[in-house]
């Protein structure tokens, strides 16, 4: 071995031995003077504190990790001057170990190789006035700061925390961050440009992450487990946490963050991503005020979510929260029902309008390209928005095309029942949200229905090949292009309702629907359902606390008013046929008012006004009618002889002029209750004839054997009848005919009680035909006069007998 190597090794060995001796002597000295040194160190540290630092014991270890020096401090406690007021210790550590590199220290650098903190509690407290217990550390003067920059800088290399509790309690800002660190290990590097880089692994239980203690904590009682890569840029005073995988509870996330730690509380930005998470699990990680609202909904399959939190660690309010979610082919459950095959890109923010703060009042939810199936009805909404979560308002454009039979599940079987047909819907809506359901939506747009079969259940009405177009404007509803077909009846309608939606929700009884109706042919018997009482909603539904759409619509149908202007080419009802019918009808909750009715019938015309009101089991009507130049035979035939059995259309001929004022009751089948009739009829029959009227021909065989009683003609016959139930009172009237004259007065009954007095002179009217009118009247009752009484006979027929009571 060369001599110079031997000398070098000897010198190195002497140097090592010398160092060992120095460390040994230093260790012996420290151990023998531990109390004095601890007191000295504690006193020196307290010079820089506005409070106190106490150390229970110190245990130096000079050979641990040579050439390092380790120092173990036990029972370390730091209190600020106001501790006796708030009783929150800034630091309380059972074990605090520090390992320092001696060689680096000789170079002028304080290199802390490792810090181990075990069984400790850190409590950063700020009271309501803004005072914080971190004031325990004295602020350095500017000169002192400059001197510190020239002195050796401290560098940490490795650190670990075990069983450490950390609390940031900001009473002024309403924030509470509380973590239980089970284990945290990390290492640090110091780039040449300044700052540092740290890699660490942590396992921490989040007891509270409340940015606003009134609203509760995020990720409460959730375990955080994963790595972090952190960089600090000294020139920018910026801490950057690179995006890293992190497990929160049972869910996998990727989280990154930035903290600007200049003067004052740090500003932060936290980015959270969950590539696949269940809705219920994501909701559970948020603050209770948000979780409670989100739990009203659910998505069955996992979704993709990202969240950005931007705020300040100081006394500011809630942080800015922006959440994005991607949902594809999912099942959405809402308080209003389930939406199958649900798709949307969702966005939530609590700072919808910049500068108005971050709270529920300034929060909004937007759903882009929202689509799905609701009760088998497909729909899409380009952009749905819910603004102001304190008093939520929903807006959007609803679009749908579907088979109309699918509405049966939505509306229910008690109002409308749909068969075939198609619907096309586009509605721009705005609605309040109450208990997470759309309430009183105001809409603009259209609903088009084509080729539909519809049953209106409450009235037992059936319509085929129905078409309808609903056009909703900002205030009014226009109903266009309606085609209704019920049996052989075809109706075309157009209508409008002013101020529709406001009245629909607030005063349905004030709704006035103005219809213009035309029809080539109308069979009234097919609409006899309007005489039926409306079928009530089942008791089960009326007991529900929340009304359904069907119930709302049913209420509107029941309470609204309808004003109809009708023009019909042909009207049929049983044997009745009229043409060129026109009428104005007002339908209300109470019944129907009829005005300006005019039809052509039996060669003449009928005009009427009246009303029909449902009461009890019947329909009470009131009618004022005028008959002008109507063929009486056709007229009687059309109305089934008005219930008369002895006198029918076959016995009549002539042209009728009449005025009637009648009240009565019509059954649900459209029949008039005979006992209910009350009123008055005045008539005038011109060029009339009584043909083959059995009650007269049978008597005439004996009383007038030489006269033609099978064809009794009248030049003019008029009378005045009072109607009272089955009784028809014939006010005294004169009948002058081609065969005989008579005076008639009494009561004709449709049941029992006929009692008609007939005074019949035997004088032949033909002999007086050449006389002047006045002379003919004077001789009319001259000669022998038969006094006959018409009364009830067998089988509803009339029998005649002598009137013994005639004066």
C-alpha cells in the first residue's frame, strides 16, 4: 500500500474517533445537564411567543441515524395569551421527534432529516371578533426578516404524523375543519429555483369539513386514503396539489388543488373528479342542506361527476361550488315519478349571478340535452334550468312525440280514455317547484293531436278520429283545427280562452272558453251524455294530500264556462230533423243557457231561448220557443206527438204558428218527465185539417151521419193551453171547421183526469158559408147544441158522454 494512502487512512480514522469522542462527551454532558438545557431551550423559544411553550421532557439521541442528531420532546404544549378565555391549546403533543443533519449544519444549512409527531392535537382557533390563537407567534420586524434571509434556512426532508388531531375552528367565518390523522408519511425536496416539492401518503378521517357550520359538513365521517404530490412556488406563494387518485370512503376520486398563501387567509381551488359514482353515495359526501335535496332524487346506475370548490380559508362565506355530471341511459326517480332511459349533462352552481354571493338563493341547476321516457312517453328538453333553490323556478322547452294512448297512465281512467292517435308537443314552460314537483307551470307553445279516439268518461261520450291543436301564448290559449267524430256526428271547432293559465290555477270557475262550432251533420242523441251527472272522482283520490294532474284537469272541466257559437247544416234527434241550425250556448258548472237558436224545420222555422240546469237526478229546463209556419204533421211526428195517444201526426194537417213558454225536467236518457211540465202554449193553425180522428168520427156516425168527419178542415184555428204536469188546460176556444163548429174548454190529461166540455151545435157550417163574417158568427151556435163531456176511457183512450152538468 502506498505510504500516502496509509497516512490518509490514519488521519481519517483519527478524525472519526475524534468525532465519536466529541459526540460521546456531548451526549454525556447533555444527559447530565438535561434539565438545565431544557429550561434554557424552553426559555429561548418562549422569547418569540405571545404565550407559552412547555416541554415535559427531552431525550437527545446523538448516534441515531449518524451523522444526524435526534431530539425527542415529550408533552409539548403551546398556548396563546388568551388561552384562559377560550381554552383551546394551539399544540399538544405527547411525542415530538426531530432528526438534524450535523454535516449540513456545519455548512450553514439547517436540514431537518425527519420530524415525527405522535399522539398530538393541533387546534387553530379564531373567535367571532377575528382574534386567532396563532397570535402566539410574534410577528418579526422587517429588519429581522431581512436578517433571517441571510441566515441559514431550515429544510425538512422527511416527516410523519401518527394519531394527530387537527382542528381549524373559525367562529368569525363559520368554518370548522376537523381531521383525525391516523397516519401521514412524506418526503420533501428543494429545487434550485426555491420552494419545495413533497410526496406524501395519508390516511385521515374527516370529522368535519364545514365551510359554513350552519349548513353542515362535506364528506363528514369519511376516511381519506391515498397519495399526494405537492409543490410550493416561493415567488408566487402558491401551493399546488397535483391531481392524484384518492379514496373517500368506498369511492374512488381524483383530486387536485391550489392554495394561494400570501398575506391573510389562503385562497383555495379544489378540483374533484369521480369517474364512476352512485348518486346516493355522491349526495352523502355533500353538506346536509344539499344532501337533503338530492336525496329526493335517485339515479340507479353510476354517473360521472366533477366538482370545483373555490373559496377562502378566512371569514368569507360559502365557497363557490360548481358541479358537472354526465348521465347516460339511467333510471331517474323523482317525487313526480320515474324517468326511464334518462340522459343529460348536468351543471350545478351556487354562484349563478356573479357578485351575488354563494348561497341557495343564487344557486342554479342546468340540464343540457335532457331526454327520457316518463310513463312510456318519450320527451326531450334542450336546456332545463332550476334557478334560486330557496324559491326554485324551473324553465325549459319540453318536446315530445308519442302515441296518445300512453296518456292513459298519466291522466288516469276517470277523466279521459285514449285509444289510437298521435301527439306532437312543444312547450316552453316556467314553473315554481314545491316539494320538488313542478307547480303551476306557465307554458308557451303547442300541442297537436291527430287521428285520436277519446272517451270522455264523466259524460260517457265517445269521439273517433279526433284532431286538436292547442296554441299556448303568454296569456291566452287558442284551440284550433279541432275535428270531433262521435258516431255519425262530425264537429269542427275553434276556440280561445283569455288569461287561461292564471285562471286555470287560481279561479277555474272564471274560465270562459269561446267556441266557434260548425258541423255538416249532428246527431244529438250521440251527445246525450251531457244530460248525465258528471261521474265524481273516487273517494280514494280525494283523500290524497296532493292533487294529481288528472284531478286538476277534472276540476277545470267541471268548473269552467263555455260559450258556444254553433252552426250546423243538419241536426238529427230521434225523428227530428232540422237544417241551417244556429245557436249560442253558454255551459257553466250549473248547466246550460241557450240563446238565439234558429233552425229550419218542416217547411218553417223554430226559434228558441232557454236553459238547462242539472239538479238532483234530473235536468231542469226552461224554454221560450216560437214556431213559424211549420207543417204540423211533420212537427208532431218529429216530437213523437208530444206524448199524445189519441191525437197523432196522422190526424193533423196544416201550418202551425205558435209561441210556448215551458219548464220541465229531462232525464239522463233525454226523455221529458210528463209530471214536470209547466207553462203555456199559444198556437194558430192555418189551412189546417183534422183527419180520421177517431174520437170525433165515432161520435159523428150517430150525431152527424151525413157529414164527412174524416176530413175536417179549418181556415184558422187558434188556442191557448196551460201546461201543468200531465194536465193540459184548454182555455175556452172556438173551433170553426168545414163539418161542425164547437166550443171547447177543460183539461186534457196525459194520464188520468181528462175532463173536456164540448158544445157542438147541430147546425151545418156549410149552410152558413155564404153569410157575411159577422152574421156567420152570430148564427154559429143557433139551433140544437149538443153538450158533450170527454173523459178518461179504457187503455188511455177518450170516451164521450153527455154533459149533464151543462147550464
